[in-house]
């Protein structure tokens, strides 16, 4: 409301004007309202559609725009574009659409809209999408219709949080209104976008809308015509048929928007169209599909299962849905191969339900296919998509990150760089903890692997001993380090060779290697500062950890002596800062079994690799007898290829080496004291939720490891924590989930016979968990526990 005070004869007159109608010098203005931006074609880098509403037809269909701010003065803008106005019965006004063509990619534009008759809007600005951006950020969410007791609080709070992330656009997955033909709800919806969708830099955020069931005014759930969603089509100017369309957003990201309100068989118009659209996008790196009603619905049979064969055929990476007013993420699914299990990212489609933008919240229990949730909270998701990696964060109404996801097209799993393949080469466990994978003579022996973690890179290797003076062959080992450093961080120069926490292989012991790296242009600095801090790591591109020796090597080292705070600093250095970490362990001959300390760092970073407590031998063809190499660098990897190009060979002379293997799924979460926390290890496929309540000082980490199954135990998990027992409110609840296929393969005849067992270390046997139950609908066994150890699902006797 605007107020103008006019003083006359000592009386104060107050005039209140509506936002859309002003009176100036006796002329009534019909200002634009409900202004929003979107695209009606693939040209997202060079076009923009500006849409608004007025009460009269003559108000104006003009957008004036420029690459510089003109303060809203219509006479100063360099460019103008004309559009059209349209209306239908019951709209109570006119919708104006103006398409701006020929825009420059990655450019800021200032604009006003309206006309001389009705008046112009205040100046706004938008930005076009760059043609091939380094990465693109956008938001996905939906279901903000009326109906909740606190409406519109939830909708407004989520929008306030959303704009702080500065997305290029928002994909709204439906249910804008409660009643399809309520014009007041539509006006309120678009007014909200105009007022609230302004990012921290002042840009108006475009919308990519997807139709929901509340946009369709029909009693028939599978209405084949679209006219009953007429207000939706009036308020949004959409590509193609409008019910379904596709957008090529970047060269590496393609979106297909579908209509879950139109029944779709294989012979239907929509299915045939979607088949063609996905086939045309087959070579695009990231394929995302959005539609309102989920195919995997926690409430029962999904309304959109008919889409699933297309997603499997063309390997759609992400499907986003709403309709269920909560947050949940599924494990990658591929029902064309099996409906009873989940798959690796490269073989399945991840389905995300993010229907919590303010509509009445739903609740549901987790099911076996859930990777996270269902979580009953207002929420939205933020996507950061790069040419080779996709990140997603789910955020609740309090700004908490409730889920995270990373999918990579390269290094989806750790990649082996160096391995020993000679028939006479073998690995042996001398002392300490048994290796995760035991190798025999002539088997594949991996000794260096690489993995991506966030923005950075981690390399794990059993090569710490190889770096000592006289323990490496010139023009090989330093060349390997050079190629590793450059793969981790392009143009890396500054290297911290960490020497704290009992490191033996310091810069003095490895002075010849340090000198050789110096000649290659690296500044290698040794530092034994404890603890490891952000300030310590800040000047460096690469962090080298040449085996931390904490505790007794014979017993397997003591990872508790390395503070979790150090691990968190290293994780931030790699994941957020884009740094490189080379972490090494050593041959365990003589009891050098400190791998558990190095593995605490690898687990904390989620690197997916494990350094093993073993030793590699080759008495028949050892390098010490004439410098014969034990190992070859794999030329099919980028590091191996670069090494081969530099040295002209793949072999490399190494000394006293040990193995590194891909680790089983490990989930780690830091929890606060004095609260009840659900630690959902299913986020990274550990198939377990831990429900823990702690006392005021009971903060710390909970660790869940999905151990290898055996013929008798078809799901095995190892649960541990560094929180002292006296700060935990016992009992703790552990939920272990199993897939349909895993149960079938177990040979157990009756799901009702499933039982949780715990491993008794003193007796060396599995013992029955007495407070236990099975939910065959959820594929879940839940048990109360009074201490932590390994747990397994087996059949009752």
C-alpha cells in the first residue's frame, strides 16, 4: 500500500492505492503485477520471456531493456520488444508475454515492462545463461499450494532461503495452487515470485514450471486433454505442447519436463514424444527429467511408473518429483534389469522427491529403496552441475543440509593407477589387522588408486617406504609424483610434506625425492605442526601424508590418537578448497601396521579407498636384483598415460610396497550432544539407520560400515562411535535394510524369520538380539542395542 499525505485546511487525508492501480493527475495506471521470467525455447542463452498481468488490455505489451541500468526511465533504454496480451473467461485481467531475442550469453540485462497507457514497472534485472559455463547452479522444489495451517509461512521461508543460493533458475515441479480455477491463488502465486525471487545480486530468478495435479481442474485423474489446466497455460508461456517439453540448458545438461496428469501408454503422444526427446539427448552428459507425481511413491503404487522404461533405456541420471510433501531420495534404480535391488550410479536412475515448499507436510516410513528420508519438513534442493560431476544438496526450512549427493561421470569409483601383475608377485599379511581383501600369488595387486572428493582429488598408495633415499629409481618415482600432483591440481606448485604425528618418512629421509621435485618446479615444505589446521594448509596446493605412525604398529595403529578435527580440516581442504591429498602407507614387514590411522582420514573424506595391512613380495624377480620393477603404471589412466609419455615406459621401480583397495560403503556423521539424531547411513549405501540419543556432552562421530556378506549373513554392518558410552542414552535403535533380491539370494524361506544378531568378541560368535522385529513391507529389521559391534541379518533357528 502506498500512502500520500496531503495537508489542507489542517485536515490530513490518506489515500490508499492497490499495487496494480495508481492515480496520477487524474489518469489511472494499470501497472504490471505477478512479473516472472521463463523460456519458451531451447535458446536459454540468447532469449528470455517476460510475463506479467494487468487488469486491462490497453495497459501495454512492451519491454524496454539495456545492458546498463537506466533507473526505470523509459526514454533511456536502448532496446525494446513488443509482445501479446491474452485472456480467458474468469482470468479477471490480461496476461502479457514478451519474448526478448538476440540476447548475449552470460550477460546482465536491466528492464522495465508495461506501456505508456498502463505505466511501467520498477526496473528489474536478469542474467542470461552462458553458452558453456564451467558449471551451472539451479534449484528444484515444488508443492507450495494452500492447505497448511501456517500457509504462506512455509512457502515464504523456503523462497527466502532459496534466493541466497543465487541460482540461474528454479525448476518448480508443480502444485502452485490448491484450486485450479482460483484466479486469486494464481495471482498470489505470481505476485510471490515477483516479490520474493530476487537473488542476493538483485537478479530476478527465472522459473521452469512443471504441471501438477492441482493445476488440473478435473475429477478424472488421467485426463487426456489439457484444457482443464487452462489457467496454468495462461500464466506460463511454455515451449512446444506446453504439457511436456525439453530444454537444452548447457552443452552438458538437458531437461525433459513431463506431464504426470496425462495417462501415458507406449502408444500415447507423450510417450512417443519423450522417447524421441531422450534419444536426441542421448549423447548429452547429464539428463534430468521432471514430473509431478513420483513413479516410486511411498504411499503406494506410483502414478508415473509408465515412464520408467524410457529412463532405463536412455540412462536418465536424475528424476525430480513432488506431490508427496516431504523430502526423499532413492538409490539408483533400474527396474528393466531388476525391480528388487538398486544399482551403481552409472547403471541406474536416482529419483528425488522434493515436494516441501509450503504445502501440508506428509509423513511416511523409509522403504528399502530409500537412500535418504522420507523426511517430513519444508525443503528444496540445490544442484551444481559441472561437465563431469553433479552435486545436489537438500536443505530444510531452517537452512540445514539434510542430504547430499555427488555423481561423477569420471572416477565414479576409485581408479587403480599402479598394480603388480607378475606371476611371482604376492601379498602377505605379516602382523596386525587382517586385510579387507587377501591376495595370493600372481593375483592383481593394486598399490596406488585415485578418487575424487568434492572439488578436490585424493590419491592413496602403499608407497611410503619407496620415497626414502636410495629406495627409488631416478627418472621414475619423481616423474610419477609430478603426474599425480598435476592430475590432482592443475598447475600445482606448493606442496606440504606433513611430518607430524610420528611421521618417519619426512623431508630429511626423503631429501633426494624432495630435491628432484624441486628441480621439476615444486616447492616442497616439511612441517610437523600439530594439530593440522586450516591455517597450516591454506598456502598449499597439495598435502602429502607419508604414513602417520600413531599407536602400536603391531596391533594396527590407534586412529583415536588422530583427532577428528584434523580429519575435518583435511576434508575441507580437499572437498571445498579443491586441494590434492596424497596419503601413503608402508610395507608392514616387521609390524608396520599403521594403516588404520591413514584409513581414518580416507573414511572421513569419503574417498572410497582403503590402505591394507599387508606386504608385497617377489623373491623370484625383486627390483633389488638388478632393479627389476615390481609394478607397472596403467597407461589407460590419465596419470599412467602421462607417465608413459614422459618416460617412454610403464614400469616403475618401487621398494617395500603394500596394497590399496576400494573400501566397502562407509558412512560417517558428526552429531551434537543433548539430542536425538537419526544417522542415515543409507545415503551412501550402508543399508543402515542408527537412532541415537546423547547427553549434553555427548557429541562425536557415528561410523557405519557395510561389511561383506557371507553365505549365512546376507547383510552385515559394523557400527561404532567415538562418543563415550556414559554420554549415550541406551538403548540405541539400529535399523538394517535389505533388498528383495538380497533376501531371495539368501535362501531364507520366510521373511518373518529374519532376525538381527550381534557379534560377541569375547565368545567369537553371533548372538541373538533379543529386542528385535522385522517389517516385511519396509524390508527392515529393527533392534534395540546396548553396545556397538558388528550386526548381521540371519534367520532364526
